C-alpha cells in the first residue's frame, strides 16, 4: 500500500475519531455478513458506530490524538464509539459479546482518552449517574445543617407545645383553704 493511500486512511480515521474520547476495541471473527450487519444496525440505533480499522494505522492515529493504547493489536480490530458515556457504550458492547459468544471478544477500552480495563469501564457511572452523585454531594452539607437545626428546634417546640396544652387542659384550681389556727 502506498504512503498516499495510508495517509488518506489515517485522515479518514482522524475525521471519524474527531472529538471521541471513549472507545471499546473488539475483535469480530466468525460472524457471517448478515449477523455482522445486524450488529452494526442495532448499535447504530443506539448511537454507537462500529468501525473496522487497520491496527498499525489506528495506533498511529490514536497516538497523534494523544491516546496511548496498548491494546492487543493482533488480529482484526473494530472500534466501537459513540453513546453518552463509556458505561453506556460498554454495556451495549457487553450485550453483543454475550449474544455472539466466542465470535465477538473485547480487547480493551478507552475512557476519556486513557486506556482502562473493560471490567472497569463497564462499572463506571453514566453521565446522568455522575451528575446525580455530584449534586448529591453538593447538597449533603446543606441537608446536614438543616437536620442539625431541625433536631433541637423540634425538641424545644415540642416542649413548648406540651406546656401550653397542659395549661389549657388543667382547670384553674382554687387556692387551698388555710388550715385553722391551733
């Protein structure tokens, strides 16, 4: 293959991977064309693209993009990317791997430009979950302060209410008669 063609392929990969920071590298061997097309279409419906790559060119392109991926580059490689987060992407790829056992295997994953094991990538929170955790952490101190103020204030208000109800319920007692002088 000439250098000009390799450069064109690398430019195409750079265009495809532009602004992509989450990827899963998979190996597809033994699927017939119909099954592979079905996998691609199912993933495409979920916003995930599957791109077959030449290993050496992909490694160069990722290196130029600042990502050092030490995935096992032996054999055919397809790169899955898209979705809202690495967790969503990993879960969809895991479903494909389970469906086509031994014909589709995961090589590695990249989360935010850094290579991570696939086991870790699948356990990472989705974007919505991460935002929820941040909001919870931000609101936690305010909840603790409100609870600290509500606790003693509730006790005092309960005591005041009990005293006021006690005075209303008890009839006004007449003064006790004085004892006769002896």
